[in-house]
């Protein structure tokens, strides 16, 4: 994943409504009306959130008959998790160093 795509993913995840939409889509595909029913906002507002998620590659949309369904695309989440994983290693090493320091100062 390139830096621009990673920016889009983290930007999309920065909004709690979009995170809630992703959580719902993790349960299965949904149309915009089903998603709108979960929130106290208009259908056009939900559609805007879906467009942000789609631009980030986190959601795909396809037609099924007369309905347009949204589907979770989890691969970008895996890439973002891998990027964050580098910092997990940093913090683990930092805590290990702190543990060593504290053990040396024990009476």
C-alpha cells in the first residue's frame, strides 16, 4: 500500500460513523437504506460516508437487481494493521527496556 492510499484509509477510519458503517458491513452486505436506519442522519449523508470509504478501498458497491449493495473490503485494514505493527514492536521494546531498568532499581 502506498502512502497516499494509507492516508485515505486512516482518514476514512478517523470518523466514528464510518467506523460504525464498517462494523455493520463486517456482518454482511447492506444497502444505503439499511445503513441509514442505523444512524440519525440523512441518506445523502450516509452516501457521502460510503463514498469516502469507497475511495479508501474499504468498501465496494455493486448492483444486485434494483439494489446497490455495499460490501466491506478488508484488505486495506490488513495493510494499515501491518503499518501499525511496526509501532507495536517499538512499544514492546520500550516496555522491555523499562522492565529491565525497574528490575535494576529493585532493592
